[in-house]
C-alpha cells in the first residue's frame, strides 16, 4: 500500500503574528514553523500502517524552500520520501490541483491530509483533492483501519460519530483522535540523522491557477479594560450588562 501524507508548514500557535505591506502579507520574521497539528496526527497513523502492514509512506508539501525543514522533520519521524512542489501555496484550489498531480503521478492508494490547517482554517483542500481525483473521501476522520482494498473509518458528525466503509483509493481529512496525543512522535537523533540521507524531491508546479486572493488581513481588536463591580452592588452590575455590554 502506498500512502501519501499532505504536510502543511504552519506557524506555531505561540508565535506573535504580524502583517506587512499594508496588512496584505504575513510577516514571517521571528516566527517558528511546525507541522500542521492535524497533519501530524495523520502522519503518525501512516507510521502505524508502515510498521504493521509494510506500507510505504511519502510526505508532500506545496511551498518554497523555506518549508523543507518541516519536511525533514516528517522524514525524521519515519516517512520514506518527501516531495516539495516548488510554488507558494496561494489558495485551497491551487494546492489541491498541485497535490492531485502528485497523487496521480505516484499512484497512491491512500492520501491522508489534515482536516484543515491552523493558519487559514479553510478546510477545503482534502475535499477538493478527492473531487479532482474522483476518489472516495472521508472528512473529520478520527479512526482508520485498512484491510486489503477496504478502509473502515469513523468520523465526527454533529452530535455524535459515524462509522463508514470505503474502498481504496481514498482521501481522508484527519484530525485529533486519529491517534492519541500521547502517540505523536518526536524525532530522535537516529531519525534526524537518517532523514538527512532520505530523498527530498523538488518538482515544478503544474498550471493550477488560484481562484481566490487574500486582499487584507486584520487582527482581532484588543480587549477593552476590565471593570470591577462590588459583589454587593447588583444594581450597577445589571445596569452595565444591560446598557453597556448589551448582554441582557
């Protein structure tokens, strides 16, 4: 079984976010980048298939050379080969088009993507990728087992969970729950050394044009000052909630 894990290169959630050029560009200065958490759950599950069922596992990213340390980390975790599509990720459709070409060229049986990336939270790529490939698709996936050409999965739905069966080829949008957080892997020294010798292939992009454009970014407005009300002064509290906060 050939597995491709899609890896997004995203800012660490502890990073301070700023924008430049009139709030039209993300300022990467001083920002630490990591593997997208939803993708990390998928990569760990792929490692299980590799170790238990002999699957081959490749990772792929759409982005510039700055994303290669993130791909090297995925190799250090245990992936066999990394692929970088040499173009900036501009929108979900463009990324899905580039990934679809990689999947077709590599003839992968299973594509594991994160449900969404934590930077733009678009949540569009896995579904569009499945559509372009005409493959089965399961989103919000929290459990996945493969037996031959059949996959059994569980996904979260409103108010509960749904168990599904699907044939390969399959695209999933994974998330927290696909593996336990305690099972997530940290590269060790041996893995880091091996990752230096593993192939990281750079491929040129196809002509998948973006369909959307970011016009401007805006950070949330700063929170206002806190007003403290004496616990015995209920009239003042009610007045503030009604006339100022408009909460009642």
